[in-house]
C-alpha cells in the first residue's frame, strides 16, 4: 500500500468494473492517503465502498449500474455535507457525480432522496448541472455539489424517470394514492419534468388542496365538485401550484368559480358541463387574461341578462381561444344534469330565459340588457359623481354671483 500514499488522482473510467468495494485497509494507509479525485464513471459498478478514503474531494460514479448507496460507502465528510446542506460553504464544497444510475428508490436510499430534496427545496436546481469538459479544473470554476442532473428513479416502475425530489413529493402526497400521478414527458430535461395528476372519475366532492411537486396538469373532470372553495389564497399561491397551467373541471356540478382567481399560471381551462350561470368579471379579469390560450366553457346554464353583457364582450374579443363556442348558449345543460338537477333553482331560472338555447355570442347586447332596465354599480357611481360635480359648479357660481353683488 505504501507505494500509493502519494496518489492524488485515480481514473478508472470506461472499463468493465462491476465492483469497487475496498476491504478494510490498515489505518496507516487511511490516515496517510492523499487520494483526492476518483473517477469511476462509465463502468458497470453495482457495489462501491469509498469510506476509507478520507482525503477525497471529488467522486464520479456516474453512468454505472448502482441501484443503492449507503452512507457507509462514502467518506464521512460527504455524508456530513449532506446533513448540513443549509450551511454549505461554497469554498470547501465537495463534488459527487451519481447521475445516470438505475436507482431503486426504496427505503434504503431514503437518506439520499431526502438530502437531495432538501437541496432542491432550499436552492432550486442550482446544485445540479451537466458535467463540463473541464471536470477537474477546480481552480477555473465554482465547485458544485453534484456534477450531474438531479438523480432519477428507475424503480419502482411507477416512479421510473421521476427526479428524486419529485418522487419524494409523490410518495408523501395522499392524492397520488387516489389519483394517477405521472410524468408528462419522460425524456424531458430534468428541470422540466412536470407531473400530470389525473383525478378524473374519482367521485370527488372537493378540489384537492395538496398537489405533488411540479404538477403541470390537473384533471378533475367527471366528479361531483360543486365549488372551488378549497382553492383558498394559501393553496392557490403555494409553490406546488405555481406550475399548474392546465386545469380540467368539465362535467362536475360547479355553481361558482370563487377561488380559481388565486391561480395565475393557467393557460388551458375547461369548465364545460357544469352549473355555471355566469362568469364573473373578476374571473374574466384575473384568470381569462393574457396567459390563457385555450378555453372550454360550453354546456352551462347561463342566465342571459344584463350580467352576461361583459362575458359576451370578452367572448367577442377572444372567440379564437374558445374551443366549444357553439355550445355556449343560454340555459344549456348536458343531459345528465338535465335529469339530476331539474329542480335546482339555478337550472329553473336559466331555463326560463327568453333566450333559451341561443348562442350567446350572436345575441344583440341591447336585447340582453335593454337600456333603462338595469343599472350596475358603476353606472350608479357615475351618476352620483355627475350630480356632485353639477352641485359643486352651482355652488361656485352662486358664491361668485353673491360676491359680485356685495361689492356693488
């Protein structure tokens, strides 16, 4: 062993190694070894033990056949760095490349999954990157904790291709036991591994409040949801909702959209086949604004009156993004709701409309809201302001005339 005491860099990359499991070596060698860099990448390693090499600063285990990795197989300072991730000193940071291994994401590597999740939660993906060609030019670049993308699972099958931090979120989210949580695109770059949550036909009565990390698509179609009250401000603006861009709420029993306005990232929204009698202006203003580019709103029992005028105007300006515009009609209901909700006051009111069954887009706005029949709050405010201004001008004119008379 003495001849290796001065060895600082060991490169065994691109061989046929299946095992790098050093037996316990004498304490003198462990204390005196100067080995700082070990590159074992591009082999077939299934077992590794580098615990004895205390001077290591860089370990490359990428592109091997590792399915598990225990704390005991790494030098203590690497494990300590994991456990003190919030206090990392970038000047003394260590390199560890464990990417492109077929990890079995079971309880044996929970310690690793939890540590990497903490890194992502605290620092985003800034610790994960593609390895560069100047891998060992430490003086030329900022050292990173991982010279790799965030590791991903190979097993279990339902976790295949999930980055560690996303898989941990999937396991801890009860929703994924009831619904299908899957990756949108398995081969997307790690930073763009988004999740689809499919809760269609699950007999849900409310919107889920906790989503797995990186949820992009949420399908809640064909359930029994009547309101979105669970989408309170604390949920709608939480980090796990920030990526949600597609929400499918078709074929429920929604009577209002309160709560939806807290999600500002929506580009696709489907609220067709519900019990909506109108789409309030604040929803039009906050949700159906610049970002949304596809929208379904048909088969709802809209009450066509003065409150429909603003919705109609928005439809006229954005008809290209409304995918079911032919089905946006007054008092229109899907068959199931026509049978089950026939005595619902909302349905009764909508089906008493003189415009029943007509396409809202093509109804004359003057017919929807004949002049003089309705004054909204803004109209009343304008009238009050006008009267106040007139009275103020009269008062000024009166004071002016009175002053002139007294001067004479």
